[in-house]
């Protein structure tokens, strides 16, 4: 069985895959050696892949030892030199987020034979496009919902720090509602326009949404989408199997 570790900007997610299926999932604020060791023992892990958007590991030992993984386990640390089952046209592959790479690979394995718009809505919102031949044609990055709330609060003298409010009116009649609606509707309109653009180029384009705010958008977007919260983990497992 495979152990997949995804160290994101906010959480660390781990998944155990057996024959391509996710059979165990956990999410933490930090690496927990005891939990990982217990997972390794109970699930009889034979292969591991580790992806981190927060740091680059110098070698296999530097990451295995701090989190309690034995050296004997076959391990891949995802970086720009790791082989992936898609063609990458990004001009600076070393700066391409590992979570973006994994999400694209996950989408390519789950939805073959069609163009794919992959949207990861978390701390940042990434919009990435993969054509029907599994060729990555590029993407865009913008601030996520909570990042926009924080920016308004931190860069002004009076505006409060708010969170997502699904009951906020379309037009605010007080400052709190004005911020909530401005941020939320602004992001919704932004993503709707991206979806409309790529569907206009190819009616067969599938939109796959993942990330912490995926379900918020799923409730508010008009265009048809597929929500997969484990897209990055699925992609990492696909990359692991592709390399081992």
C-alpha cells in the first residue's frame, strides 16, 4: 500500500492508497511522528511519496528522519525533476507549485480524453488548464477568499477581519456585509468567467474543483463542475505509481 503526504500552506494531509483507491485519510496542523508511525504499521505501507509547498528537502533522509519514516521504505520526494505522466509546458518548472502539479496529474487520471480546467481554491486560487492530450498549457494564481479578507483588514485602518458568510446579501447595507459580499461575489464572478471562457473554446472541457473552499464554490457556481477534495492526493499517488 502507498502512503501519500501532502504538506500544504495550512494543513498536512496524508492518504493511504490500495490499488489506486483511497482507503484512509487524515489532516493535521503539523507532522505527528506517532500518528505516521501508527499508520505505517497498521496499513503495511510499502511506498511513500512526499510533497511540500512550504520547503524543499535536500535529500530523502532529511525528510524521513524528522517524521519517523524508516529508510528502508521506498520513497519519492516530489520536485521538478520527478517524472510525471503529463507534458509540462511551464517555462519555469522549478517554480511550479507541487500541489498544482499533483492536482493536474490527478485530473488527468480521473478524467482522461478531454480538456480539463483545474481550480484549487485555498489560501491561493490556482486556475490551470490541461488539454485533451494531457499537455499543461499554463495557469493563473490569485488570492483565495480568506487571503482577500485578511488583505482588507491588514491594509486598512478600520475594516474588520471577516470570514465567509453564505447568508450575506448580494449588496451590503453595512460594512461587514459589504466586505463579505464584495469578496465572495468577486471570486465567484472571477471563477465563473474562467469556466465560461474555456467552455467557449471547447464544449467538452471539464471543470474540476478542489481545495478548502471547494464546497463553497460548488454551492454558488452556475456552470457544471466536479468537486474532488482528494485530487492532490490522487495525483500524488498516480505520480508515485508512475515512478516506481
